[in-house]
C-alpha cells in the first residue's frame, strides 16, 4: 500500500517542481526593485487556488498539464499587478528563462545579454541588404552561429530586404525561413537589425511562451479582490503613483458593499503624515471591534 501511495504522489512531482521553480524566481525579484518582495504564504495561497481548479474529466497527465499552465498564468498575472508597468516585460522574460530553458539554444541568452564573445569571425562580409549601421551587430550574430547563413538564407535579399524595412518586422518574417528559426532566434535577429522593435518582439515571445495574450494583468476589480483574494487577516495595500489614486473607487465600493451586506458599516479614511499615527491606530482598533472599514 505504501508503495502504491508513493507512486501516486510521484505523479504530481512535476507540478511541485514547477511551483518550486516559480517561487525561487519570485524570490529573485528584489534584484529588479527592492519593493518586489513576496512571501511563501502568499505564493502557497496561489498554489492552492490553482489546485482547486476543475480540470474536467481528463487523464492525470492532462490534468497536470492544465494545472501547470494555470499556475504559470496565475503567478504571472498576480505578480504583474504588483509591479511597475516598466518591469512587467522583464518579469515575463525572467519566468520564461527560468522555467523554459528549452526555448534557448546554447549561447543564445548570453549573446542576447552581451556576455558571449564568439571565438571566430564570420565568413565574409554582411549581406548587401543589411543597413550599414547594423552590420556590426549582424556580423556578431553570424560569428556566434555560423550555420544561420544557410539556415536563414541570409544572402538572399529577396527574402530579407522588405522584412528589414517593414514597420512590424516581428510579425512579417518570410514563410520560407520562419519555420527554420526558433522563437528566440527571431528575437536575436530583431535585436541585431531592428532594435527599435525589440521590446515588441520580446513581448510577443514571452506571451507565446507563457500562453497568454498579454503580460499585463486583467483589469483590477475591487469586488473580486475583496471576495476572493483577501480576508480579515489579510489586508490590502495600495501603492499609488502620481495620477493613480484608487481612493475614490475604494470609497464607492465600500458604500456599495455596505448597502448590500452591512448597512451599519462605516468607511474611514485618514491621510497619513503630520502625527496621524495614533489616530490611525485608534480607528483601526475601533473598526476591528465594530466591523467598519
């Protein structure tokens, strides 16, 4: 019986490993910004919510695949909501790099970061269709991966001339070479020849890898936030930036909630600073006794 139980538990190990990998990646976020700190308790709440999802009448393998995909998406969107918009792409790439190493061939990530120096020079000069100011970057790419000349048909201007001049080159690869390039190799080529489209290309790469339409979280709903993501022991902290103040929306939601659920409930707001600490503590203590917000 013990052996049978152990075998059944082992089936779920890949999901546990994925969860561990994601949490380790999350713990590295303070390297991006010291404010990005997430507890194990918060992560376990997300993990348990994913485990409670209904996968339908499917096999164990299909269920694990479904739960794994949902875990990646839930973690991505939940944490993205807490990041500055400028850091969401970095976080998306951080996850993809950490849990999907198969998306990157040897030396590709290092070349992307600028830490890989090819041991040899490329054979011949840059193709004629390559813009003069991007020739050195393309030559570095060719030196790092000598086979791409033939694989990607780089000498053929008919394949690449229109592409290098297109407005959205990340979406307009010639069909004859598209299937010969991995998703990240397309990013590398755009980095070399069209760095103005690199952010868009990276976003497209990360979204495709994660199986989402966007790296941005769904629109914030205070009602859903209150009902499914918080409790009396788990407060909500809003970190505001210039031009983004949720206080009016929060006050309206509190009035609606009180009207529907607790007419005697009152909503209190205190602007901190100027010695308001004692007043804030007093109001919190009173609210905990009478059920106010």
